[in-house]
C-alpha cells in the first residue's frame, strides 16, 4: 500500500486504546506500538506532520499494519510487551538482561534432594528457595562445600536413577551414595537438614556439628580430615559475617523486597539504573541504556515499555514494591500494567525520606554509567553510527550477521552464523551449517558460497553482512548476492601486520574503498566487530570439533 492508502485505512480505526503492528513487504512485523487512541496514533504516521528521524525511516519500510483493541491503556501496554516478545521487531528498543542473581534451590519432590545453584528459578510448592544472594557472597563455593561435607547427592536425576554402583565420590567420602541405598532416607534427610540450617536462621546448628566432627577426627589422629573441617568452618563463618555486615549496615531497610529505578537522559542516550533489595539486603544493580534517537514515541512511553519488558523477562523473584520518581499518571499506568502481566500487586511508590538517599545513589549510578561509557568510547550506538557513515547507509544498522568457516585438512567443514542486534549478541538467532566435503580439500570461497546460498533461502536479511576474511571473501559474498538481485552491504574483518610499527592491526575491508579502515580509529566499532568475529570462530569450531570426534571414533 502507498501512504495515501495507509492514511485512509488508519482514519477508519476506532477511537479506543490498543496495539498496532507495522508490517513490511514480506509481512514481517517490524514495529509494535501501543496507543491510548488507535485512530489518532496510527494516523500520525502517515499524515504530513513533522516526524522524528526514526519514524521517518520506519515509514519507508511500512507496507501494511494490523491492530488490536483493548479495554484500557494498561492492557494495551501488557499486550504490546507480549507482541514485542513474540515478534522481536527490528525497530523496537529491545532489552538484553544478562545479569541475574544466584539462588539455592532444593527440590523436595526429588528422591534424596540435592543443593542446587540456580540463576533462573520457578517458584512452586515443591521447592525450597533461598536467596537471591548478593554479589561477592561466595554462595556457589558454600553450596559445593556443604554438599561435600554432608555427603549429599551432587549428580543429576537422570544419572542418579540409572546408577548400579557408587561413583568415585563415594570412595572419596564426599557422597553417601543414596543412588545404591548406602544411606537411609532418614539419615540422608538429617544431613540435608543440618546443611540447610545455615540458611534457615540456625547457623550454630550447622557449625556445632562441623566442630564436633573436627574434634572427633583430631582425637583419632585423622589430622588431614580435621584440617578440612577447620578450613570449611572458617569459610562458612566468613560467609555468615558478610551477610551479617550487610544486615547491620548503616542504611538497612528492614526485611523489605524493593527495587529502586532511576532514569538519566543525556544528550544522545538514556540510562536506566535499577538497584535490587531483597530481604533488606542490597544485592547490586543493573544498568540498561538505549539511544535517544530510537524513541519512536515520547520518552515516558518508551521507558514504561522498556521496564515492563524487564519485569516480563526477569528470572529473579519480583519485589513487593518499586520506587520511582514519576508523576501520578505514569505510576498508576505502570502499576496496573504490571499487575496485569505478573498477577501480583506490586506497589509503585515515590522516594520518601527513608529511601531518598538510595534513590539519589541509583540516579548517580545511571549518570556515571553513561559518562564512563561515552568517555571510554564504548557505546555500541556510536560504533554502529561509525559503520553507517563508512557504508553511506541511510539509517544506523541494527542487525549484523557474521560468518566463519571451520575446516581441518578438508574434513568436517562447518560454518557459523552469528547475529548481533544493536551491537549485542542475539544467541537465539545463531545458526550452524554442516558443509559439503570437497575433493580439493580446503576451498574457502566455494564453502562460503554454499553457506550463503543456503542462508539466502531464509527471510529476515540483516542490515550488514560481515565475513571473516579479506577482500576476496567479501567479493565472493557480493557475487552471490548479485545473483539473487540483493543489495545488502558486505564488509570483511581481517588482521594485517603493520611493518612500520611492528604490530598486528584489525582492519575492516570495505568494497569500493581504496584502503582498509583501521578499527583502532573507533574503539566502539572495534569492540563490536572483533567480538562478532571471535564469536563466529568459537561457534564454527564447536560443531567442527563435534563432527571430527564422530568421524575419528567411527
């Protein structure tokens, strides 16, 4: 459809809240938005009024749109979040949260339950969950230590069920071998309870037992074993002291579960800082950022959408309240949307006298994160903008794909496809290719051609193709694209010796450019390109090594 047709269709939409999805010529969802009133919002895309840079670019890719009405604006916000999660539209700001906090989990439903260190949890009645534990607590080390000291099961359920005789840990006196009934259910449960007492408010019970075992070992002159218990007691006491110090910190807030969120808007980017407090302990913080130019709607709407994405994706236990410095309307909308999405009544509050110092600390964290990132030239948006300028693109590239081939003496050739979205890995989109072995052995160009021919059968082409290699590999890519009448920019990344300075340089090979671009000139672009190339190496070799092992064993 042309703009006139789209405008006419938009003018027939209802004056109700809801969501709209913008589609391209391939019927793929490229943008999802919510509206207080669908008609006026969608119409604004296609009329002659002034638009920001992102909307202007977005409109050139819109071929059609779909809509869905809701009862309230809060419902529209929840629906928008679900649609973004489902379609991963190119032009929506997307959240990447790679930081979660650890938990100790005991599944009571399993026979002879074990102590599990998990970062992604599901809360249900069959599980005992302790945590989350703050950064620096050494909880992973403590879990391993307790498992060893109390001889608890450490193997997975599948291995546990198929065992016919004890494993090596039983011989080392680090497991009681419940898999072959070397210990009764009652005795095993006693050991488990002694280990869990450390987290259930009775640490003395655990420490008293370990002290008794240490003294028994010393009495029978088993000094090595006694020393093991002594060292373990010191580690556990250090762990307990760390927790006690946090409990008795100057700014302790009681047994409260609360998140504190602060927003800092700079000249080019927006930073969101989030401090997590669970059981009155400050676990640490998370920081997110996005480019200001990517705000298709007003900034408040983008922030609401972004934070709702976070709580929809988080694997940490939800807080009871969230402290923000927003106006009443924005807080009310967020509270209703959050309740609709999580089915939990989470209170949205303003920073009072009690929490103002922590809110100011969170805001300062957001400012400092942005300052350090921009001063250190580590902004992915700056790097992608440099790539846009180098390739003379109309818009900043969002989706990049990098390829690499792995082969050894002509056998087990494989290739990898690595995808980055806004300068960050999109691991769900990674792909492996098993390639054909060739009589001539190593033939990079033929294998690259085979891989790309197969890739082009799929939709959702990236904004830029990146190939590990020089101008020869780049030209091979361009030749295949030309056969399919496709015009997607291609660059190569290659190392070369600088004879004058006697060092190796990373270079970007750009078709039509007389000299390669030295990536050292842009730290932010260097970081993206080298990380993609290294990821492509790693991913290609993983499948290659698997195939080689299978071939050699066969």
